[in-house]
């Protein structure tokens, strides 16, 4: 009974929550020195989990009764008054010592969910009520202590709201609103309290779980017809009348328009230097589920990740994003009232790169302990380390508890990430991150998840230079259970990282029947190669088209033999690092098939406007001013005698002037 009263779940006694049969036997033994006799009796209890529990609902909210008053008891019958339970009568019991002992208040009363009793003249601050079947074996005890106070002094009543006094909804799926209240009795107040709403609007009706209500009892007010109310707040005046006083309370209905409104605020991430595995987090909204989207496109035309109908406004990016890249994410909430607008923000990932070993799998010998295995990878970039993750460590090994695993910096600094964990489990495919919130390993750790290192933090590498050969070292302290070190990667976030390529020159020139491209670099580090891309100019502008690839080397040249004559083209070079990051050259324009126009633009580059002169023309010539994205910014006529083109109001960058089919490049400083 002490566990029932305290609401605890003891280890060896369990109230079933599933449908099942339970058989019990009681045995009585009569014993003396000469002989003994035994008798048994069996009982079978059938539990039906399809119905709601049999529960005392009132008193159950810290009620206050007065000694000697007539008080109400309410319980949820839950169908127990009919088949198959067939419990037609119950008895009501009172405890004034917190459930240690009980006394019967009334017996053989109908199992109908409501009874009135006379409160004994026993004062208490830890009273409980039990309602138990007289035709079956079930019972329930109210879960909160309540008070019985003296009947001396003037009788009085009071009202307290159990639920909020404001109910907000759009009432698209449910046309009603519930408000729960608790009354109190003092000085022996016992007269019933009758409730009503004054000035009830047309189309709205009221209902009560019990009316009238005995002082010290609780009740629920239900308002129906909420769809008939206007949007906004409508107030209702609740009045309770009895011979011992009048109680009043105001309840409000806030009807929310069903059209979409502003979305939840974004919390994180925003700004720069964001981790490559961020958690997208928005503010919670009442009774909502959430959609979250992540993209590299500010228009969200293509999505990297999309989370739909999440119960919280959070999404953990499962894989690494690209370092030094702008990402866009947004969140919206959804309720029965509709879908909110998207709330959008952006962030820039930190300068982080992933480097993977290209070595063949390394055998871990099953010979006498200890055995060692090593694998390395090369980091070609210099830069100060701000964060390190050991990523996708892939090992086949029986009894991984035999292993100690260290990651070694090129200067010999060592961090132990695994120290004989996970008992007799086999194999691992896992990652280690100081910022992971998971401190206990899944055993075996084969799902690729992120864990904190078991012994030392990877921050031991922070502040050192990244360049050089990193080593993954395994020490196997068990005999006869070798395996294989298959692969590993490291994620390095850097400050003051050296650029992989320093551009020196890039030229595009029309030849007799093709366009020749050549470029040069001043310095390279970790360069994979160059992708040549082309786009049309002006009205025919389109997406950048890949023409070919030139591997990292010494001399760079590419001939575009697919270009059409008498056609303007834009060219750029997309450089890619060995870790997948990209950089772009400046844009160049070129054409072939006709001589360049005889027009001069000066000064070029210019810090303001640019002057033009046409060598041989007696008429004004039409022109277009075009940016690097192919957009026409201005058009008009160039005077045959020369003049000025307006560039002073333009941003710094590269522009193109097209005159009579020829395109001329201008640089605005």
C-alpha cells in the first residue's frame, strides 16, 4: 500500500499494462510435531488493457474539506459496472494518515462514478480516498494528499482554477474548450454550488462534469460552439451561487486565425565558424510539429537535408558539411490551425577539411601480445589547428577490448581515443569528436556514430600546425585474435590556412577556329586539378557548362573546339582541392570568327567612369554593358566621335561592353 500511495513502481511487483491472465495460489499449512495438513485455493485474474484505468479523480488536486460537511467523491468507472467486470457496487474509504490505515465511509453504493459522503470530524493534512470494488478485486487510491479542516468559524467557499483561464485554438478540428476548477470548503461549508455562464453568446453552449458541486469538490466546464466566435479574444463570466456565498471567475477563448503566420525564431547556428556537423535549432511553439530544411541555395531550390513533422524544432546534420561554405536553413511550425511561414537564416562553416588514408588495409597480427599496426595519411596544408575529429575509423577485430588506439600528430603528439573498451565485442566503425554529447560507447560501435574519446580529448592537438603525416596506431594486447585496420580519416579545422592555389594569370583568346585558354599559378598546395567551365553572354546566358578537366601539373592549357564562331562566351576555371573544396578564377570573355572591333576603352582598369573612342565609324553604334553573370546592365548608343561610359555607380568587378558583335572587357576597381 505504501507503494500505491506514493505512486512508485517497485522492482518485484508490477501492475500489468497489457492484456494477460495471472494465476495465483494461496496455501495454508496446519503443522504440529506429529503431523501436518495443507489446503490450497487458486484464483485466476484476467487483465484487459483495452479499457481506461479505474481512477479516483476527485479529490485529487489538493482539495480542502470541512469536518462534518457533505462532500463529493468522483471516479472513472471505465466500464467496470458491466460485463465482463460486473462490478455493480463499490465502497468508499477514507485515510487521514496518508494511506497507512483506511476507514469505510460508505458501502454497497452504486458503481456510477459519483457519491456524496459525510466527512468525519477528523482533521488531517494528509487525507486520501480509496474506491474499491465489492464484486471484484480492483481498487484505486487518490494520488495527492488533501486536507480536512475544522468546521468552527464562519462557513466560506472559494474557487481555484486547475487549468489555464485562457484557451487558445483555431477550432478547426474540435469545437469545444475545457476549463477545470477546484472549490474549497472552510467553517463547515456544505451547501451545493450551482454554476452558470452569464451573457452566453449566440451559438455557444455550456456543460459541466457535475453541477451543482459540493464545496471542496472539483468540476470541468466545457464550452461548445467555439467555431461561431470571431477571431480574437472572447471573455466568459462564470458564476457559482450557493446559500453560503457567490463565486465568480472569468475565462477567455483566444480564437486564432487559421491562416499562416510568422514561423518560429531560429536559434542556432548563425554567423561564421560553425562546426561541420551543426544542430539546427529553432524556438518551440505550442502544440506544434516542425519542418526543417538545409540548402546551399538561398532560394532552397535544392535541399541537402529535409526533416518533416519533427516533434521538436531541432535537426542534427548527420554528415560533415563542406568547410568555409555558406549554408541556408529554415524552419516552420505546423498545427491544426495551419502551417506557419518559413523563418530563414544562414551560417558559414569553419575552415575545416577532411583527409582520408589511401593505404591498403593493414593486418593486425594474431601472434603473441603485444602486436602493433599503423596506418598514415598526409595533410598537405599548413594552418593552425582549432579542432580535430577522428572520422570513420574502420577496424575488423575480435575482442576489441584488447586494443588501445592512438592518433599521432606529425610532430609525435599522441592522443588515446580507445582504451580497451566494450568487453568481448567485435569490430568497429565509429568516429570520435570532443563536441559529441555521447560519452558511452555503443558496444560494438559499428554504426558510424560520433563519441567522445575514451581517455584523452582530441583538443590536445589544438594550436599545432596541421601539415605532415598523421598516424593511426593500434596496440593489440590479446593473443590469437588479430584482424585488419581498414581505413580512417581526420577532420581538421584551421586558422591562417595557406591557400591551395595562388592564381597568377588566366587568358582566353580566339584563334582561327577555336578558343584557347591558358592559366598559371604562383603556388600550389593540395591541388587536385582544374575544371574548365563556359557560359553564354547576354540574352543567351545560361548555367555554367563543364568542358573538361586538367590535372594538377606545371603548364595549364585547354582548347575549346566546341565553341561556335561569331558567338560571345564567358570562361572560368574551377579549381578543386584534394579534400573536395573549390575555388574559382576570374571570368574571361572570348570569341572567334571575325576581327575585334576597333574601339578603345581607357583607363582600363578604372576607378570611375571609362572613356571610349571608335577608330572608324561615321555612325553611332549600339552597345550593351554586361556583368559576369551575363545580365545586361545598360544599353544605348556610342557616339561616333567618342564619349564616356558610366561605371562610377557600379560595384568593383569585371564588366563587358558588347559593340557590333564584339565584346570588350573592363575592370572596375
